[in-house]
């Protein structure tokens, strides 16, 4: 579609009370600005992001994910405000959509509604039961006549429940002509984009109100807004997954990263977190388990299991209080209370309770390789780097420090010593 998009992201976001730029705060694993860019890319190939506060930091994050975004640094010192943000931008197409970088819930369908039609300007309008605190949009005969800040409203205008949604679609030639005419003759000494509405009306231009859903166009200005937006985004993600065949127990207690993917029919129980670019394929993730940037294929995890990044779990059962990190497990059973890090473990192997791969010596990480059909007894420590071949039995309580060949038994135990009546002697009690 032939439309240019400008995303305003230059503000400090002081109400967030954070050293992180507002548009870089994450919603479901992705910076707010990325959600806005994703929606914009579905309607345009000409996207400009206006930056100023921590500009290089914002730019770096965006460029890591996108290769075709243009940037414009606002001259805030001389031209502050939303109108000042547009100075110096030359849109590629005949129409320009202007939106904000703190609107992570906006969808491409709503943006398409704003760019349809032949009007000179389309302005997003939200209807609120309580419009207090917002600028009112005065509409007559289905056209916008004025935007009035609340402090300037007369009693009749205060009763208007149509408020400015902050997104505009405008003919680019009008934008080019109006922006240089803006002034800062107001209490804030800023250049307001809303002033172009008054200019257009005076010229007899057609300014259409486009009513939009509050949920999508509400900006995120505080940590409270951030939490509210997270809840809405999570609901969308989980609704879509359930409609496509994923079973969820108490979905309100589950967290799913927007970057995660699901295939087939999986079950996700309460309290589960699926983080990063995890892939869940025909698997059962049990209560209160955490999966991070890993692939779970035809497996069951938990309850209270943890799979850390760069793990690939296939045809495997990981039980309660088992932690796996950067490991490949194929056809393995690890029922409970184990740590398996930097390991490759093959099919038919059973990992007993309390087994630990000792993969770190204080300076470097080392790998553990365990073959097929290995039985690792409870409370075993496997000191990497080490290779345990197929068909091996390791006795409970063993510390494995050498490679073990196929078919072997490995066992190391200190002989048990029993001292009769020691309890009574130690506590000076009479038997």
C-alpha cells in the first residue's frame, strides 16, 4: 500500500520513572516500538522513526531487528513537541500516517481504517465514558471542526466524550505545507501537531473522524500502563494459541512470549512461563515450569521443571525440580531433582534423583556426553569434560571423573562405618 509511516518516539517518558527509554520497555518479550513497527510494516515499506532521548540506544535496538527503517533525530532544542518532530521529514508517498511509539497494542487492521477514504486528513477518535483529562474532538456533520484541550473547554465542550486518539493520516503535500507554519505560542512553548487540524478546517479541507478502539490506541505512559498493556497482549497471544489447538489450564496464570511458537496439540498447565524464541511441539508443559529459548518436542516438562536457553528436548520426560541448560536430550527420563548442563544424552537413558553434571570449574564450561541406555544412579556427580558410552550402569552416590566404556559398571563408595552406642556417648545420655 502506498503510504508513508512516521512513528514518534523522541520523548523522555518521564512518567515511566526509568533509565530505559519508554519505547524500549518490553511487552510480552518485545520492545513497545517493535510492536508498533510490526503493525506498520504490514501496511508500508516507508517507515521513519523519530528519535531524540537516548537516540543511539533506541536506534541500536531497532536496527538489530529491522534492516529497512529510516531514522530522524528531532531538533528538540529549537522545535520541541509533536509538530516539531515532523520538521525535516520527506515522506515517500502521497499520504502519511503519523502514530506514536508507545502504542504497542495497535493493529494493522485499525491502521488500515485510518488510511482509507479520500479525505484530506483522518484523525483517530476514541469514545470514552469518562473523557476527563483528554482533549475533546468537536465533530459536526461527520467532520472534525476542532480539537480543544480540556483546560480550554467550555461547559458544553466538556460534555463531549470523543477524544483525540493521537494518530493521523494526512495528505503528504498538506503536511509539507502545514508543518513550517506551526508556532509555539502556547503555555508549553511547543509545536503541536494538532494545530494542523485548525489550519485544514480554515482552508475548507475535509477532516474525518475515524472511531477506533480504546484498547489499541491507548498509550503506555507509566509502569501501571505497561502492566495493563501486558495483560491485554497476553490475552491476545493465548486466545490465538487456544483457537489453533493449544490446551491451557487457567490461562490467566500463564505467560507466553510473543516470540514463542507452537506446533501440533500441546498442553500448558497453570503457572507456566514460555520465554523467548521457544518452540513447543506436541508437548505437555506441567504446572509452574519455565522454558527459555529452547525446543520442546513430543516431551513432558515438570511440574516445576526449568529448561534454560539453547536446549533441545525430544521424546523426553523432565520431572519436578529438574533443570536443563544448553543440553540436547533425546529419549531420556530425568524424574526429579537433577541439574543437566552442557550435556548431550541419548535415548533410553535414565537419570536418577540428585544427579548433577559438574560442567563448570570456575573458569570454563565443559561438556558431558552420555550414550544410549545408560542408568545413572541417584546422587551421582558427573565431572565434565567426560564421555559415558552406551549400556553403562553408574551406581548411586558415584563421582564420575573418567570416561566410561560401553557395558561397564562405574561405582565409587566409601565403606560404611558403624560405631555402636555413639549417639548416647555424644549426647551423654544413658541408654
